[in-house]
């Protein structure tokens, strides 16, 4: 998937005005690769044998949201850093 996204970026993104195309390609390639991984995880793990405790699920969900927000902030920082270098160079 990464190879395909790099090819799409090299073919479609040619100017600094193509930022929207770049964002769409990167976002969709990340989403599709994560969905592929998730599909293979569901094939390996049988979820029917587990009992669900919604309080624990909520606790883990809230903790994971903190990590998710940090990850988004790091990715935004790195993308904006690349954009800033493109503007000033």
C-alpha cells in the first residue's frame, strides 16, 4: 500500500497547489492499510469467546483516545513542518 501511495503522490502531486491531493492520498492510503490489517486481525482472533465488560472497554477507550490525539498532533506537526520547508525553500 505504501508503494502505491508513493506512486500516486509522484504521479498526481506536481505543484505546491496540489496540497489537497497530497492530503487525500496520504489519508486514504493510511485508512486502507489500517483496514486491511484490521481485517486480517479479525481472521486470527475469535471474539465470540470473550466476555465484554463495558466499564473496562470505556476505560481503555478513553486511554487510547489520549494516545490517538498525541499521534495526530505528531503527524500534523511533521506534515506542517514539510509544508513550511516547501514554502521557505
